[in-house]
C-alpha cells in the first residue's frame, strides 16, 4: 500500500535538496578557486620559463661567440705553426745541441763535435740526421722531435742500421742512437730504452738523459 506524501515529507525533501545544492555549490566554488590558482601558477611558470628561455638563448649566443673566437685563435696558431715550418724543428735542435757533448761524455762516450741537419743522398735514397754528435771513434745519431712517438723511434732504428753505408767515414766508429722530444709519448721513452737508445728529455730550461745509470746502450 503506497503512503501518500504529506507536507512534512515534501518539506524535508526540499530541505535535503537545498542542502545538497549548497554543498555542490561550495564544491564547485572550491574547484573553481583551485583552477584559478592553478591558472595563475601556470601563467607565472610560463612567464618564468619564457625568461629562462631568453636567458638560455643569450647564454647560447655568448657561447657561440666564444667558440667562434676560440676557433679563430686555433686557426691563427695553426697558421703560425705552419708558417714556422722547419724553424720549429731548428728551435728544438738548438735547445738540445749545446748539451749533447757534455751529456754523452758523462756517459763515457768521448765526443767533441756536433753537426746539425746532416744530409746525404746515395742512388736516389736520402738520409737526414737531426744531430750528429761525434769524434774519430764514436758517433751518436740524435733524432729530435717536438713530440716523440713510438713510430719515430722505429724509423730512427732503421736509420741507425743504414748509417755506416751512407757515411763510410764512420765505419770504424762505435755508433749509438738517441731520441729527444719536448713532449714524449708515454710509451715511446720505454720502447726506446728497451731498444738500447738514449732518451733525451726536457727538464725546465735544460735537457737531460733520462736513462738510469745502469743503462747499457746498444751499438751499431
């Protein structure tokens, strides 16, 4: 049996609906306020991001200018070194040559003459020795590099093997080998020592033989 709605029932439903509407309205206002705050925060972030992007763009432009300036300086240095050509080699040789006689004499090799850029061609084959330190009984062939590498040592060993055929006047001499460098590759010095060569290295404003006192040089 269906109960007929009374005035009190209808009024109760209206009050309940009104309460729900108020709660809904409050919820909507709260969500709207949160949305407004988020929009404000997002707008602020966008502005901040824009400023950061502008700052980043300025930094990138400054970096680009610095890179261009660095590239320009590298090209200038490369051009300068290229223009020097053989003069750089002459400079390194000039640093080492004055000390050669004293260094090898201290190692028991009696030499008293130093010759730079010794060259000779036989049957179309050419040999050039950077520094030849010699006397009538001994000769030291010094290969000089601004940066000494293992391959330079190998080439010098071949040069030593052929030396007496190019310069028969030294046929009766004890021939020694030495390599020198302003910068020496980490493995080049030990390789040279293992092959019986003297290693001449830079030490401040002077040069010295890096081999220890127990080193026994190879002769050709």
